[in-house]
């Protein structure tokens, strides 16, 4: 029943619907559960409770991204919201800031991890 061919005449809406469906199915895989168990936000690198991680498409479906494992990452709510609401250049800035911060974040105190 399943057709292996890509339908080239999909509208954008249809494409997004199909990819969303794929993403939903991915949520049920061990691959995704393992990522949730790690509980690390792909963007800011923070450890967040599993229920606060959302599934995010690095390249949004609206921009032609797909629900492939390469394009799907766990994201905390904060990053997810920012990614959705900020214009791309501000989002890039935010990411750049996060990256710069990671190296020098030594002020949390009592850091037992060497
Ligand atoms: Zn985050």
C-alpha cells in the first residue's frame, strides 16, 4: 500500500502535515526517548526536566526542513519559544551568546564536576 516515491506535487500545507506526522511517530522511538532521558537542550546545553523538553525542528518545516533525525533536536521551552518568536538574526545572536557563555560559566558555585 505504501508508495516509496515522493510526491512532487505536494502543497506546502500537505508537506508540513506529513512531516508533523512523522515527527509524532519519532516521539515514540527509543532514539527520541534516549534524548529525553539525557535531558539536555540542544541549543543552550542546559539540563532540563524531561517534561520541559520539546521536540524542535532545527530547520522549521515551514522552511522546508524535514522530520529526519538530523533535523530534530530536543529543546527547552525557553529556547523553543525564542526560536519561534525571535526573528532569525536575533535567534542567531542568542545562540552566539549561549555559545560564548558556556565556556565561562564558572559562577554556579560548588562545582563538583571537574
Ligand atoms: Zn535551551
